[in-house]
């Protein structure tokens, strides 16, 4: 029962999200996104413009979040760690 937003920007984001959920992922996608996020954070930190640093930090952080929480993200690998069972119980 998902309705499409009426705002053009919100509709575009909604459509992009729906497309991303429907497509097949490729092997190692989360590692590429992670690398892009780290590269963006490092590059934005060297900028002399505060606006570029802020926008680069936000975009880099968003890519790191996507890498960790995406469909095939690093968060799914945590379940295989020995200490993860305790951590997963705490989060509930």
C-alpha cells in the first residue's frame, strides 16, 4: 500500500529507491560503495572550502552507511562473527 509522493524531488527519490530494491546486485557491490565513501571522505577533507568539506562528508558518510546496511552490505556479515549473537540479542 505504498503511495508515490506528490513532490517531484520526493517522487524521484522514491522511484530511485524502488528501482534499487528491484535490481539484482553484483558481487562485491558493497565493497565498491565502501571504497567510494572512504575516497570521498578523504578527498573532501583536503578541500579548502567549508561547503565542499561538509557536502563531501555527508555524501561519503551516506555511502559508508549504504555499504554497511544495504541488501548485500557488511551488516549481514556480522551474523557470522562469534560475538554477533550477543550483539544481536542486545539490539532487540
